[in-house]
């Protein structure tokens, strides 16, 4: 069903994305694939659909929600959880690895001490299975263990001939920061990777998506409402799906959906900014209120903070907000985040 709000698993539930799915499938066997795009654009769906269409063992490690200063225990819990959800082949391959115990269908990883499992030894043990290992929202792996993670990825890149890693990221600049492919001091320096960038639907595609979804569900919705929804929600598949699903429940007012979506996005923004100085919020509000240049943002900040603002600090904040894929060139990448920013308190 096109309007199912969970990440899609099957191609018939996914609108378009043919080229992206084929590119992922064609790239299986290469060491490293990046799938990038803003929140709700369909990264997880595209990866899952592609992997469900080929005969590979997949290990999907969802690293959303890793705390900023995550420990090895945090990381290994995510890995153990992912390994426990995979096939017998994986479990068989892991049985002989020191520091790994198999309890029924659950995999346990020793995370410190003499028997600690190291990531390179884990990847070596998995190599014969030819698994595809996905780290979903991989930018969250930045932090104290990022070097260890990168070194193990570089090890797998060079020595595990059968493994493919897929890293997805909705904070695209932060994902690049993690990998540091262009930095000679990074373990992954100069390594080639395939990148699949997911873009929003065009206006025409967005309308077609909504029409197809309603027709699939046998519901008649006036074109004017569909067009209004697309105008407000832009071509972001996740918001369009949200609208479609609500409308199937009889709540077809696009403005009502916009306000629900804004509330959701506001909570997400608050989360993203939780450990950042309050000035980040001011910069977002400035851009949301229409500041279109560096000096306009600066003027806005100086007004609300009653302070002069240092050049380097402001540039740094703008750069970080771009890396988080929230804004680019003084525009929000997602109009709902613009509305949400206006409402930040
Ligand atoms: N091409 C598509 N056709 C139909 N539904 C889609 C499509 N792309 C995304 N969706 C829907 O949009 C929502 C977001 O999709 P998904 O979770 O795959 O995106 P994501 O980029 O991984 O998002 P996040 O950054 O929040 O993890 C889900 O409800 C999903 O079902
Ligand atoms: Mg996702």
C-alpha cells in the first residue's frame, strides 16, 4: 500500500525510485555504498526494497538514537540486536568466534575484557556469508568510537572481499564528516564509494503519487485538495504519505496535516538542537523569518540577543546547520522544518 507509513519493504508499495533501486542492486558486491537524502525522503525504504529483491543475507544496524558520546556497549547492543534478527547462516558463521555467544536465536557480544569481540574479527567471520551490512543513519557513529569504526570499515574494505556496507544518512554533511574520505589521516582516505542521492518528488510526481495512492485505496479526493497538499508539503514522500494516510481516515484538510507535521518536526528539531547553544535556534528562526544573507541573519541575531555577534561563530553555526541538512543557502530543505523553526521557543 502506497500510504503505509512504515518504511516500505516491497516495490509495489513504493512509488518510483526504480533507478535508485537498480543502482543499489547493481552495486552489491562493491565494498561501500552511501544512500543520502533529507529526512523522510525514503532512504530506509529504498534500501529495504532493493535488498528484498536479491538473494543476500542482510544485517541492518539501526544506529538512530545512539547517544552522542556512545560507548562500546551502546554500539555492540545495536549490533547484537541486528545480528539476532538475521538468518541461520549468520548465526552459524558466528558460532566459532571468540566473544560471541548464541543463546537460542539471540546473539550476545562481549564488549570488553579479554574476550572482547573486535569489529574487524566480526567482519572477518561474516565475510564468507557475503552479507550486506547496513548502518542506517550512520552519521550517529561520529563520536569517541568513530576512529575504531572507520578502521574496521577500512579493514573490511581491504580484506573482506564478499561484504558490502551500505551507510545511510539524513544529516548528509555529518555523514561525510564521519567518513573523511578526503582527509589523508582518515582510515578510509581515497577509498571509492558508490553514492545514491535521493531527491524529493517533483510537483508532477507528488500529485501522481497522491492520486495513485487514493485510487489504490478506492477513495475519491478532489484535485484541488491534492494540489493544496503538495503545495504545503512539497515533494517529500514521508509527508505526502502522512497526508495520504490521514486522508484515508477521513481527515483530508491539508492545513490540519501541515500543523500536525509541524508539531512533529518541531520535536525533531528540539532533539537535534538539544546539545547545541541557543544561538542555533535563533539562526533557524532568522532564516525561517526570511533572512536571506549572512548579514541579515547577523542583524536578526544582534537584535534578539542584544549582543554583537562574532563572524566566525555565526559562520560555524550556518555551516553546521547545512551539514545537518536542515538549511542550504539560507533556505530550508524541508518547508515543514521552516514552519517548525518559527515555533521553536
Ligand atoms: N517512494 C516512496 N513511495 C511510497 N512511500 C514512500 C516512498 N518513499 C518514502 N515513503 C514513505 O515515506 C516515509 C519515510 O520513508 P523512509 O522511512 O523510508 O525514509 P527515510 O529517508 O529513511 O527517513 P528517515 O530519515 O526519517 O529515516 C515512510 O512512511 C515511507 O513509507
Ligand atoms: Mg530511515
